[in-house]
């Protein structure tokens, strides 16, 4: 159920929140959602961020909006570079960097904690939470990668017929049993060599299917 401000004044028309405060709110909310679940109050988030509750509501109309912003921020941290790669960056190097960041994020466990939180919240109590997570998280991640694959295909550096399916498959190879074992609590740590081997394999398989042979 959404938490709405009590006696809070609406934000002034055209007013934009301070970007630094907005970032602090998102980071505070991210930490508290993971450690305390979705039931954490906006008062607690405000205290953690060092802002007033009104400041939060000036930036985010509801707790659901704040939650969506948290998920979006994590996707941008991991995959945001795909929208602004270096002009001379090879697809292999870009995909390798994306794969390494994605795997570290999955292995770190924050995503799994959020998924457990959604399941524990229940669809009846928080019917919009799962959709917000999926659209701002997994679906957005696939969209960012698919857009990059289309760009590289148009430039003649990759050969991808179905960018959405290829993006989903690439992230799926990385996700695999790292996510499953983390979700089930069977493994909480991975060494760098193990993750690097998975990155190498996934990128090699992807480029074998979609790479362009040198002239």
C-alpha cells in the first residue's frame, strides 16, 4: 500500500529537487529497502538521507515512485555506459565490461534481497511492486543492451537479427546459477577467477553467434 505524506505541501510548480539530495534519497532508500524491507517508513528514509520528508515527496510522489527510481539507478550503474560507449570501443570490450559489472551486481546479493522483499510483501498488499521492479529492472536492462546491439549492428560491428532476444540471452547466460544459488542461499561469495571465467565464456559464445569476421 502506498505511503502518502501527512499534511505535506505539494512541490512548487516547476521546482526541481537538488540533484545531490535526490541522489542521497535514492541511496538511503536502496540501503533501507535491502536491510529492512519495503515496510520502512519515509521518515526513516528521510533521516538516513539527511533531508526532510517533504523533500522526498517533492522528488517522488509515492514510495512506489521512489522504489522504481532505486531500481532504475541500479540498472544505470551497471548498464548505463551502453548508451554512451567510446566511439572506438570494440563490442567485445564493451560486452566484457558490461558482463563483469552485471555479474558483480548479481553476486553481491542486493538484487536477490529486493526480489525476496517483493515476494514477502505479497501481491495483494503491494500489487504494483513486482511490476515496478520488472519494468525498471530486468526489462530496462534488456532494453538498454538491445539498443546497443542494434546500434552496433547498424554500424557493421555485430550481426544481430533479434536484438531483444539476443540481449535477454546474453544476460541470461550471465545470470544463470549465480543468481539461483544466491537466491537459495547456497552460495554468497564467488572468487574473481570464477566470475572472470563466466564472463569470458559468455562473451565468447555471444560473439561466435553475432560477431563480424574481419575482412
